[in-house]
């Protein structure tokens, strides 16, 4: 017992608080991570401290940390100063009410044991570590006494938080009565906490979209704020810090507002303590500035794309040399922006840059912010639901959607030395399915809606006959398939419907939920739609017992005409454990079934032959169009999910259709194998924002012929 007394005495010496407190704990072995930080740049023009507030002032600045800890240190910066910056005193406290200068729990910060310090021109320094309990997500106030703010000043103009200045040295004053507010930060670069060796920091480096253009002071609704809040909400990630290294107007290649990304990457990412991940979202300003004043030549367009992508490769290589994983964010649409007035050539540049981000393999993972935020009807523009109004910056709802879209699973792995690439929202350039890694052919997962019944039958035919013909053709072609049950269908002939369902299951084929009565979400609303989903579960679970039936297919492929309706449906499906079966290939096969029934009644063999030719012709055209869209939007083939129906003509044509797809070079995979591709992430993980991936957008689909008009009528 006596041997423990020296340790106890040392611990007592460390636990000190209040003004003048100094932490004497050894720091050599501490693992520090940045829990807050900002990108430093020259504070000039309106961003600089006014001349009457640039000397002999107290500067109190409020910031929100991400991860918590019991010991902290703060990094101060004079990186862009041309003469020394004197710090006459420094304190840290908890902010009582952000937006005001009020504080509590004040503690003095020292520098090598002294209360003051001088930061040389171009340099940065740490305060001494102190014991100071910081709660994750807390607001801290850093108070500095500056005898001379030394123009040019170093700081960050886009604070999105209110700071305060007051004449004289009042760093310990709890109220700072009479202080003047300002919405900039000066000289503060990082707050760090001592953390467990497994903890780390994410740095999001980017432009005004990351910096949070449009976010009001004290709102803390930048997409990085939303991400930090989500990280704090789970045990596995709550020790991870988040640093926003965005600069409004920033570019990859050239200086503008702040130094270019290549110039600042080492200071803003690599040099920060504990960084394990970086998210890069830059490039829109490079593309927009190219043609803002005058059109560019084709050669200039080609050069800007080549230089941006080369710049990405450079920063990733530098990060990997320090064990940092780099996640690329695709460049979001800016069509309609009146500052950049982008043209088709700008859009082509953006698509080229995004194809590189998605498919080059340079990044360790990709978050497809482009796919997430664009308007499906006008993919060169932001979705109106997420547009702030300038057609470049997201609204608060848009930032929230971005922050929610970043999968927390990206931050639970090892360092970049053991790289594993993933792509969120787009397809990774790898084959699908563990058994098909060497097979480079494009894949199709076949799905059938409206089991047990769809469309009219031909004379003498039953629903059981239709299902058996379909399952027989699938078995002969060794093609897996997935069916979707509407238990409210076929009630006019319940024995036939039950037999058809039993025949499907007897063939070993799985079933998922298509709602009880094929309800249209847009017509019935989210509450009634949810009730129809639930009503279908009891009969579905009974017939699909022992299988994973928690796959859902939207009737009419309608998942809500507004984000509110769509998100309500997604939240309900997620709560019930569903994944969504997307559709990325379709040719309206159901439209041939009524015509076939009519021609069969008339025994018009020639007309049926015409139907067969038109059916296969549209199937081929739709398959080619799906591949063209995937290559244009994603940069390569994805595993396609084909929508079919259990109709009479589908049953007749399925052997020929499967043969056609094989002739076209397709192979057949299961629905889970297809949607294991990260392109389908928002379908299988309903915590991600919708809509469900569908390959909507350019190039335009061909005009499918459909069954010949007037045939057998």
C-alpha cells in the first residue's frame, strides 16, 4: 500500500482548476486528436479586425467541439502574419449561451509555463496542456488578449459563430459587458483533446459548401456538424473528432479566397493531430471560374479536368504516406448559377471529374454527393428540395441530407495502410458477388412483381400454369429470381392464387413485400401506405417462412412525390427492417399481356408472332439504354435489377428473353448479390437519403415501341 502514495500525490497535483491552473502531467506519450479546427488564411478587407479594434483588446471566440476529453490544448496561428503576434493572455471556458460572451468554469492557458507568448511570423504554437473536462458537442470560449493584432492577421472569416471584442485585458471576465460582436475567427487553429490510442479525427477539406455558406451564426447546421452529431450518437464512433477545413471560394489548383487546396493540404490535414481520415469535396470553383469571364477553348476544358484529377491524386498520395485514408466527394451540380452561368461544356467537365472520382480507384472510398443532391429530372442542377436558391449552395435541408449520407462505417476501420475501397451511392469498380469475382460480364437480377396474379389469362390457363411456366424457364436457364407478393391479389380465385404462390415457393424462389393491395404511396399517403405494408406481412411471412422476406418493392415504383412523403416511407420501412428492391432495367413487359390474351382468343398466330418480335425488340433496346445510362452516370456497368411481371405473355416469352440476354453478354445473379454493389447503398441502407437508385437521367431513353397499336382489338 505504501508504494501507491507517490502516484496518488502526483494525481492530486494534476487535478487543478480555475485561473492560473497549470497541468504538470507528462505529455510525451499522450495521444492528441483535433476535436475542433478551422482553416487559416489572410484576414483582409472586411474580414480583418477594424483598426480601432486591432490593438489592446480582448478577443473572445466561441467554437463547438466534436469529441470530448479530460485534457486539452489549443493551437494558435500566425501562419499568414508578416511580423510577430504577441499573446498577452489566454483563457478557455465553457460558453454559457452561444451568441453571447457569457462564460463559466474559466481556466488560464499557459505557454511553457508563462501566461504570455509571442508567435513568430508564419508560425503556430501550442498552449500547455491542462486538465479541463470537455463534453462532446460542447461550446467552448477562447479568450485572447492581443496587445497588437499585427496586420495582416491570420484567421478564418466563415466562423458561422459570433465572436466578441472588448478594449483592454478582460480574458477572465465572465460577462464581457459592452463587447462588440463579429462573425469571424482570428488566430485560433485547433482545440485538441487527449484521447485513447484508437481515437482519431476526420478532416473535411473543401470550399464554401463545406465551410457552410448560408448557415446562420450559432445554428451549427453545416454538413460536418450533422456528421459530428451522428458520430457522437454511437458508442463505436463517439470518440472521433471532426474538423471543418472548408474555405469559401477555395479551389484545388489556384489561390482565390485562401490558398489552393494543394498548397494548404499539409497544414490543414496532415499536420493536424490524430487525423485518420480526410473527406475531399472540391472542384466546383475551379470549373466555374474557368468560364466565368469568357468562354474557354476545348483545350482549356481538357486541361482543367486533367489538372484537377492530378491534384486529387497528389493529395491522396501525400495522405497515404502518413497513414490517412482519403474519401472523395463528387462535385455537385451548379446548373443555373448566375455567378458561373455554366454551359454544357462545364457540365461535361464536371461529369469527367466525377467519373474519375468514382472509378479511378485513387480514393479509398467515394461519397456520391452529386447523385445524392441532384435533381433527377435535371441532373445538371441541384434538387429544388436541397437548393438554397443560388443553384450552387445547399440549403439547410441540403446540408442536413449531406451530413446524414456519410456512412459511419467508413470510420470504424484501420488506417490507410490496409486499404479497402468502397463507394457510397455509386458502383465500385469490382465485380459483384463472392462467387463471381472473375466474371466481367454485366449482370442482371430478375424480379417479378404482382405475385400471384397480373393481367388477363388466355383461354384454359390458370395462375398456377403461369407461375410454373416462369419458374420452369428460370430453372432451365439457371437464372435466379425474386418475387414480390401482393396478398390482396387473386381473391376472386383464392385457390388458384394460393396454388400460384405455393408453386413459386416450391421452386425455391424467395418472396418480398409489395404491399397488400398494391397501394400507391402518392395517392394514399404515408400512413395508409404503411398500414398496407404491415397488412401484407402476416401472409407473406407465412408463405416465406425461413427466408429473408424483408425486401420491399414500391408499387408503381412510386416512393413519394415530395421529400417529406418519401422520407416518411423510408423511415417506416427502415424501422421494420426492410431493404428496397431498386429497378434499373425495365421495358413495360406487362403491356403485352392484355394484347396477347385478346390475340389468343382470336387464335391470330401472325399477330402473336408480331407481339413476340416487338417484345424482344423493346427488351433489347431497354437493356442497351440501361447500360448506356450506367456508363454515362457511373462510369461503368452496374448489376442491373430487371422488373418483370407474372403475366401470361411473360410466361410464354421468358425462355426467349433469357436467351436474348445471354446472347447480349449478360449473366444472371440474385437480387441480394446485385444490390451488394455500393451503387444501391441508399436502397439497402434506408438511413441514407433517398431516392432509391434508378438510373434516371441522361442519356435519354429510346422511345420503346410497345405492343403494336390496334393489334387484335
